[in-house]
């Protein structure tokens, strides 16, 4: 063997030994990259990381989004900014939950987190590759990343990073999103991209950065020091949010995406994911915060508004400067002055206050999460019912506590009094007058302000009823606010609006004494600082629980399409008809979300007893009947009624006794038994009526049906016998109660008959027959439902007596109501009407509105007056018989 051959043999032998050694050190694998994190960083490092990570909460609704993904899918988490701490959070947190956790960090290098052995293996592997190919290998061109994803490992990709963009754009390094698109095209397995964000600062972004933003990073992209400080000091303020997963196959199969090549599909995918994350962040932090002055200038310098101001000046012979000055004053009168310091202070104050006056605030977290999801698509218009001044405070408080931006709140100008007006403005309130009549310039400025709020992306809260309900039931919707918001949408202030009907209910309202006074004819006292200070007495009492229910958000864009109406071409009559229809849809949605409270059920039972005295057994029978029907219709019951109804109802009875609503006939009774007799305090009936009305929406169609059955005056009747009277009552009380346009009269009657059959009030005459019979107990129970209408019958009869006595236009609106109330008081004292709660100014106003609309103007309309009087007299006697 020659020297050359021996040398060659030695080299070959050494090479084989070296290869064997390298393979041994690399465990016979060449897949070693800095972008893979195996999770073994060493005891001390892992302990430190876990200690930081465990401070940050992960909500259940986010976890559900991952759990709902097909386990065979390829999962990739997408973050807007590149932060190793975020990767580690999801890696450790999701791994502990048994969920897909990221291991492949695209464009990450976990150099300082890997053990020395693995770093050595990575070095050897890359040097070995370089010596064979004279270039360094990467996880993308070698197919390592896509292979590991296909094998079940989850990935983590960043969307915006200057260094990574430079590499892709200048050096043409592979784009991770490009690889994912190519992977999806080559496999039938779904690639699921989950946009995620860890929001360290939930405050709105400032338009002009402060010094702290320059030194430590902005709210959106905080620096390392700011992030660590927040984790250590305020971990409860950090929000972890996952958007709905994006199915990559569905995305690239969209017609507008499918026609593009993979490179441009990548650009569109990145833009789409970034947009999702931006909208998700905005739903929590709110829009970029501009000063009040900046918003004012933006509004007053709009071209369309400037043209209107010029036209207004010309038509009214006013100098343009004077019109401009008036417009600026209107903006100053209206506009909020959103201030984070005031909102933070209000959060602290309200937390303390609510803990003192309420036992609990009952919410459904899923409903709030659903609302937040919709807020990523368009501004929310929050539409709560209005029963108390606390409504102004409760909804923003709940949103703030659930990491949503406080909405701008439409408030009456009566609340702008000093010094609280500026504080309310700072918390997001903007003020409006009760009427815009006669002030077209004010109306135009107000509409422009609404458009600006929606354009900026703010959520807005309006009270659709216009004012607080003094009766416990919802008031008719006021179309003005809805019309302005829909007009703003039509004027392209935003692409869509989501209206969220919200029910807010109280076991006990703070203003019950004031409402009692106003209902019975007393004057409403204006809001003042002195009045607010005197309200501190409320803090010494407990007012039970507060209930909030958030309905499914309603897209105005989809609703308009569903109705098939072109509002830009609709006549003013059709436009107003659409607005009113939408208003009633919102009101009915709130009604459907009403929570039946024990106070409302007991008050209904007490007032349905025929006399001012009753036994506990009589009341309990009515309560059981009402509760059975509520369960049958799957009504929303308060948590206490669901958990322990008997003890809850007994507790309310004792509460009514302590508040002097009812009293024991025999004060020496120590124990309350079934035969214990109670007396209803006459001067408290209106308050009991308020609480009864808080649940009356559940029973009103049953009351109509029961009344129609009783009027048959026979024990056997057919379904068709009830339709005429039901429709009459529905029309008569259209301003009191709101029928659902999605349900016909026949459908409502059918629902009620099923409920009465379930309760044993009715039985079918024969199987599959249209005939029904009233049972022996049924007649009595039908009156328990019909009696809900009795106060309204008496109020409407009193109103007819006014029309019978006076000529048309004898009195203005206020004087007319006073006269009707005076007539009602005389009738009550003369025992010609039996219920003090029928002396309601609110009901009188509704009665006047109905009768005048139906041809009754005054004493000359005797025929119509007698027609209604005869019907109402007959129905009243049937209930009282």
C-alpha cells in the first residue's frame, strides 16, 4: 500500500470517527436551531420565569377559543410585536393546561434561555452544515419549521418587527407567513392562526407621547423596564387576549385572495392579522385620546358644517362671526372632556360606594365577552333601560372593571350643574337638552358631535326612554337619539354600529320615595349639589342586588339589509316608521332580558289580592302560580330565586314589613303562619306598584288573554273567541306595553294558552280541539293575571271622565294632567275607583295620547267616550266580581 493510500485511509477512518462522534453528540439528528425552545432553561431561570408569568391571569373565554380548535390542526400564535416574554408566557401557561403551546418561535433566537449542551449541539450542527455546504442553514429553507409544525408542534410568529422586515425586504430571507401559506397549500390539515396580544397598559393611547413614553416605551409597545415593572407592581391590570382563530385555508380561498400569488397573499394576511389585533386592542384601551379642544376644532372646521353655518347666517340675517360664536358655545355646552384621572378616581369611589349600598352586582361574564368581541368590529351603542340615576354610573363602572373603555354617555343638561358637571364631563358624559325644537343650529352641532365620536371609534351610551321610568316598567322609546345615530352611520361616520340592549334592574331603587311623590302629582326637584350631599343617607342602607343583562348586539347594517329599505331614498314617513320600529325592537329586547326579582313577585302577589288585607296563604298561592308560569316560559330569575326561593320570598316579606309597606293585622303575632293576616299600607301601594311593574312584562300578554277569556263569561270557549279582545287591549295599551312585531296576536294567545294549560287553569275540551274549558280553580287564577290591568283600566276611565267634562283644547298639556289627577283623587276618595296606584300621572299622559290619537278631543265626542267607558267598565267589573 502506497503512502498516499495509507494517508487516504487514515483520513477516511478519522472522518468516519469524527462523523460518528458528531452524530453521537447530536443524538443522530441535525435539527438544531435557536428558534426551537424545548422548555428546559434550567431550574433557576424557569423558576424566575414562572414566578413572573403566574402573576398574569388567563381568562376562561380565551382558553375556550383554543379548546374549540380541532386537535389535529396546525396551530400558530401570531403576535404584533416581537417579545420573548410573551412567547414564554404562552409556552409555560398553555403547556400547564394541556393545550397546544408554542415551541417554534419564527425569527426568535433563544440563545440565553437554552442549556449549554443544546447550545453546543446547535454550534456543531451549524458548523457541520457549513463545512459541507459553505453556507449557514436556517429553519425555513431546510424545511425544519414546516416539518415540526406538521408533526404537531405549535408555532409563534411576529407580524411587525423592523429587523425582521429588513431581512425579508433587503436580504430576501423567507417570510414565516409565506411558509405557512405554502404549507397550507400542500396539506389537507387546517392551519389555524390565533392572533394574540398581552396588553400591559390598558389606558388609551395619547396622541402626543409623554416623556415616560419616550423613555420607557408607549402604551402599545412598552419597553422591557415598563413591562417588568407592570408585572411586578400591577399584574392585575395586564390583559391577555386571544382573537378568534383564523382558518388559513378559508382565508386563501377567498375570491379576492385566491387570485393573488403567494407573496401578495402573504402581505394581505399580515395586514389582516395586524388589523384584527389593532381592533382587539382598541376594544380594551379605546381610541387614541384627543383633547376636547382638538375634537372641537375638528368639528367646527368640517367643510359640510362650515357650509351649513354660512347658510344659517344668510337665512337668519346674522353675521357669520356671530353664528360661529354660537356654534362654539354649543360645542362647549355639549362636549365631554374625557379624563383618565377622573375615571380612575370614579372607579375607586364607586367601588367603595357600591360595596356599601348593594349586596352584589349580578353579571354574566359571557355576555360581556360577547359584547367586547363585537366592539372589535364597530362602535357600540349601549342602550340600557333607565330606572335610576345610578344607571349613569353602573354601566361605565362595569365596563371599566371588565377592561373595556368607558363609553361617552348622553346625559340630560340638568346634570351639568357645578361642580359635578365638570366631573361628569371628565368621566365621558356629554350633555343634551330635553328638546331640540326651535334650535336647528344646536341640533346640527349635536349631530356633528355624535358623528365625530363615532368616527373616532368611541362607544356611546344613550337612554332610549329619554328619562328615568317612575313606574317601574319601560317607557316608550324616544326616536330622536336613534335617528341621529343612524344618520351618522349613513353619513359614513363608521362602517357599522352595534346596538346593545341592556337591562339594569334593582331589588330596590334609591329614588323610590321621590318617584312616589312625582307619580302622585308632586313636582320633580331639580338636581343640585345640596341634593346630592343629602343623598349620603343612602350609604347607611342596603339596597339588595343589582342585575345587569347584555343582549345580543344588533348590527344596524344587517338590520337595514333585513328590512330591505334604502334610507337615502326613503320618504320622511317611511324613515320615521323604520326608526320607531327599530326603537321598539330595542325596547322589546330589553324586556326579554328582564330579571324577575323576589321584590317584584311579592309585590305582584300582594297587589293582586282583592282587598287591602290578605293572609299569607292567599299571597303564597299567587306567588306559586306566578313562579310556575315564569319557570314555564324560561324567564330569567334572580339568583336568589333560583337557589332558595322559599327563604328568599320570606325574607322579602319581612323586608316589606320593616319598610312599612305592609303590616301585621295583629301586632302581637310573633310567628308568621299561613293564616297570618297582613294589611297593605294605603300610602305605600304606589311603591309596591313600582316593584310589581318591574316584572309586569312577563305577565302582560297573559293578562290580555285572561281578560279575553273572562269576558266570554262561560266555561267553554274557542281560540278564535279571544282574538278581537286581545287585539283591542294590545292597541289600547300600546303606550304602556310594547308588542313584539316578530310575534302575531295569534302566536301570543297560543303561548298564553299553553302556559294556562301547564298551570291547570285550562283543559282542552277534546284532543286536537280548538275548544278549551276553564277548570274549577282556573277562574280564580285567571283573575290573578287579569288584575295586572286593573290600575290601567281605572286610570283610563278617569281620563275619559276628563274628556267628558271639558271642551277640546280647554287646557294645555300640564294643566290637563293636573285636572285628570284631581278628578282621579275625588273618584278615589268617593270610592268610585279602588286602587290608589291608578292615580298615576304617567298613565294619565299615555291615556290622553291614546284617546286623542283615536278621535277623542273633548266633551263633544260622546259616542267614542261612551264606547270606551262601556268596555272598560265591563272589564273592570269582571275582575272585581
